[in-house]
């Protein structure tokens, strides 16, 4: 039987509340001691604790190919299992970008990772599925048909995370080990005090809570069919996520489509990869999968964006009650940046 104390050999002494952060020598070599200390350093606002679970990875490889939302090009993605401590990272033509807040670039209508001129757009639905389904360590290879393209995008599929979740369930998960075969405990951030960010009349806040809870509100007074919606998750686990959140599709307002197209966005958008609502005619491609599908999709996006707080195979989502109102990718990223700054 696996014993955590036998197989884990490196125990940095951080603050007293960080009780279970251990790495094997190989992981220790892969990152400097100081970066490990910084990654799980507690602060006035945050403390790190073991989730009581081991880091996991995929039990096999997943391949996905499809049209992308904004560029309209076709791209191919391969998800590979990886060692504990590696976290989630994209690889495009031998360039690697960690799925981390430090590489995000503000972009309209999607979350973009950017490093050395290479951009990977619309990462949020894939990262949401990986975070919620507990694929803590994963190498994500991505390419499109143009070998010179430095602006790559993750396929949109039906606008939800369903394809990714189904594929993850099919291939299964296994405990991730480091290069020496040792398991690593999975850490998560907890809140000592509330942290919040806002822009105009939108906000996202993380309150101390013993479990992950999410409350999300949206308000579209000009579009009756959407209007004001609230959706709450009282205890997030992968079963709830896959049944109640992953299926919800991205949505847009019909009257704003032309403006977005002129801005060079949603070139690949269509009725097959988004639910579209007109302010005068209502939903153009019903039925909805849930009456509050737009609000649930915001939760899906939020989980994907908060996954960018993950480090060295830890959980990205802080163990907190996260309350968001009229948020978007930029505001979600602001919260992650704020949490990172407090460390
Ligand atoms: Zn989305």
C-alpha cells in the first residue's frame, strides 16, 4: 500500500499551516528550491493545504480536432499524461507555455496564453474540463495546418466542455508520479480573508469557505430571453461538473454578432457552436440544455480561468466561496492575478 511518508522525500518547512507539501528529488531538481517556496507561500490572505488527494494525470492520450471560434481555422490538440509536479502546459512547435496566469494576455471574448510571440487562444473550456475533472498534470500539444502560424486556437466543438469531459472519462485517470515513481499530494489554496476585484459594475470575490462554492450572476436587461440569472454550486465535484456545467454552451447576442465580426472575432462562430439570442426574437437555435444555460456557461468559463492559478500540479480553484456578478474572462483573470500577488 502506498504510504505518503515513505515515497515523498522532500519536505520544505514553510509556514505551520502548510502541512503537506512534499516533493521528490527529481521534482526538486526540475524547479529551484526558491520557486517551490514561492509557489506555496502562504500570506495574510491565503494559506495552502493538502486536498487529501494525490495529483493525477490521464491514463492515456486524447486527440481532438475541430474548427476554432475566433479565427475559424481548424486546429488539432493532443493531450498526453505527464509527471506529477509538471502541471498543465501547452506545446506548440517545441515552444512550451504553462497554463498559468503569468502568461495570460487580455483579449476580447476568450482567454489567451502568450509567450515569446506565440499565442494560444480560447484555452478556457479545455482548461475548465481539465481542472474540474482533476487532470492535474497534462501536456497539451496543439497545432493547425499552417506551420508558420503563431496565433493558434483551441477547437470550440459545440461551445461547451462536453467533448473534453467525455474524452477524459473515456480514457480515465491515474495517479501521477514523478520521474522516480513517487506520488505527490495535491495542494489547494484556502482563504484567510475575502479578496475581490471589480471593473465598473462587475465584480468577482473569493470568500473563506471550507469547500468550493460558486455563485454567479448575469444581467442582460436588453435581452428578455436571458434577463437576470443566478446559478449556485454548493459543492463542486467532477460528477456535478460533468452533468450540470460542462454541457452549457457559449452564448452571444445576435445584434452584437456583426460588430464582433468586424472586430475580426467569431469568424468560426455559428449556430452549431453557440446559442444565439436576439433581443427581439429570443433564442434562435433552441432548445437550451438548461433554462439558465448562459449563467452555467459563465461558471464553466470561471473554472477554466481560475485554473490558471494552478502551479506544479496543484488545484487551480481556491477552496473558497467565489461570488461573481457580470464577470468575464478579463475580470476572472484579475482575481487570479490578485490572488497571485498576495502570495
Ligand atoms: Zn466560454
